[in-house]
C-alpha cells in the first residue's frame, strides 16, 4: 500500500512541475506569438467544421467532381478570352501608333523642305506630338472602357464653334493653323474662308433664287442658240407640181418617213422622202384635214367642203377606204383632226371638239363657251393637245374636262393661217405667213421666241409638215408642193 501511495505522490509532483514549466514558458513568450497561435487554432477549427459539413451532405458528394470540372472549364475559357482581347488591344494600339507616327513624319518632312516655315518648325520642335484622329480616339476608348463624357464635351465644343461661325465670327482651328503655317496672307485668307462653316440657306430662299437665275440664263442662251439653228431663207430641195392646181390642205408623215398629201380635189397622194409619187387614190369626196395613224394609215375629214357630210374617213396604204364615224348629230361641218393615245379628236362647227374612239363612237365633247374663239386646227406638242384660233394666231390647251380660253403662246404672228401649223422633231411650232411677203415662222417649244425664214415663192401657205430627215414640206393655195431645208 505504501508503495502505491508513493507512486501517486511522485506522479502528482511530476505533473505540478510540468505545469510550472509550461506557465514559465508562456509567461516568457511574447504576447504576439500567443495571439497568432490562438487565431491559427480558431481558423483550423472553422475549416474542420466546414469540411465535416460538406462531407456529411450527400448532394455535395455526388456532384462535387462535375462542379469542379465545370469550374475548371469556365476558368480556361475566360482566361483564353482575356488573352485574345489583350492581344487585340495591343494590335490595335500598335496600328494606331504606326499610322500616327507615319503621318507625323510625312508632315514634318514636308514642312522642313519648305523655306517659308523655318521659324515655325523651330518653334514646333518643343511642342508635344500631334493628337490622334477622332476615329482612333473612339476605338481606343471603346477598348479601354473610357467614359462617354469626353465625347459629349467634344460635341459641345464643336456645336459652340458652329454657332460662332454662324454668327459671323471667324474661327480657325489650331490644326488648320498648323497645316497652313507661315504662307502668303492672300492665300491664307482664301484657305480660311473655304475652311469656315457657312450658314445654310433655307429651302424657300433656294426655291426663290435658283429659278430666276435659270430663267435668265435660259432666255439668254435660248435667244442665241435658237436663232443660230435656222436659216434666214429656205433652201428648196424639190418642187412638185400637182396637175389639178387645187389648194393643198393636209400633209402628214408616217413612221417610216412616207408623206401623205391631200388637196381639195378628190385625190390623196403618197410620196417618199425624195418627193417621188408612190401611189394615189381617187375618192368620192373632198378630203380637207388629215392626220396619220401609228401604222401609217390616214384619217381625213370631209365636212368642210361644200355639199359634204360631216364624216370621218379611214384610208389604208393599199387604198382601202371605209367610213369610220358619221358625226352629223354633233356638228354640221368638220375641220381639224388629230390622233393621240388611241383616241381621235375632231373639231366640229369651229367651237366643239369631239373625242372619238376607234369604233367611231363619241366619248366626250368639249365645248368652248366664248364666242370670240373660233378654232379649226389641232396640234400635239409634248403630249399636250392645242387648238388653234382661225382669226388670229393663238393656242388653247385642251384639258381633261374643258378647253382653256387662256392663250398659251407668248409671241404674236401676223397674217398667219392656223391650219398651216405643225410641230417639228424638236418641238418647235411652224406656221406659214401669207403674202405679200410669204415666210415661215418658227416658234420655240416654250412659245417665247420666234424666228422668221424667208421664202422664194409667193403662194399662200396652207399646210406644213417635217419628215424624219428634218425636211420641211410646204403646201400652197395654188397647188404647189415644196420640199425645203430650214435648219442650218
């Protein structure tokens, strides 16, 4: 028993000694080491608790390897993207630096070669290199992620410069000054004026100014060119004498340059461009006015002659004739006739225009209300139909619903016969003037200028037409047919 109790006492003494030595060691150690050791122990405990909770969770055990693999893939993708973007940024920066260096070296070489800019170059050496262009600045700001406030400030500066220029203040950018350098002051002023921003002109001012200038220029050019186009006297090419000596009252040209000619006798002749008679057709009536169809056939009116009915006749090239329309219900006599847009327009009783289809049925009648207007001839110019007054040379436009009583022409032609009017290949209107001085009057398409051409013959001109070779065909009251040149 004594041995056991002795052992226990010895063990207790050893424990007491150990505790004493530990206390002494801790007391002798610094305080910082103790705090670090305690914080490390606490961190290890928290780490162990977290790891134990993850181990106990079954979901984490199942999906842990997949999650780690996915995280690894995402990290590799993002890292590759970062590498690519960084490479792009470096390439773009290198390109911009190269372009700016190349431009600056070129500009410096040019300026150094010029003898006038020695002082300017010496002062510019101390200055920093020029800035990049706006395009390169925008691209770098996009990659580096700069704020958009700088672009807003630049826009505000540019708008303020524009306002100053609009008010009349002369603004010269520093870049423009650098590019101009020390040069002749007169050239500098011109360059500055061209570089300045001018105030825009409104649409109303443009509309009010440009037409006047165009009209004035057009009138001056038209007067000179128009007079130079024509001869002062007709150059006769051929003279064709018709046997019966009856007045020639209608001339029309086909699409293949054949010419229909009819007189007040009961005959219609067909000529070629040289004036050779190809064929003629004897009729039972007196043809008065005529017009050519697109296929080369002929339309004539008969009601103007004495004892004739107001009918519209159709004559083919082969000589076949037929009655197209009997218009006795609408008029007692017929005058001018015109074909346009698959419709036929006929003047009846000198104050009515009848619109007839190809079957001979009247679609519409246009009545002139004024008693002073007496029309007997129709012409077509640039798709518009005009009726000509018989008493004096005046043109009236045929609209969609009525005949305008407003005179369109701005020139006057004395002693003219309206049935002699025709339109040439340039849109000019040709009219014959009666003796004692027989002449041809040419009116420009605007109806503002006229030119008179003298004639060697003395007969009264009753019909005119211009063929595809720009030859003028003239029919007179004494039955003479002329082919002449009127253009230079």
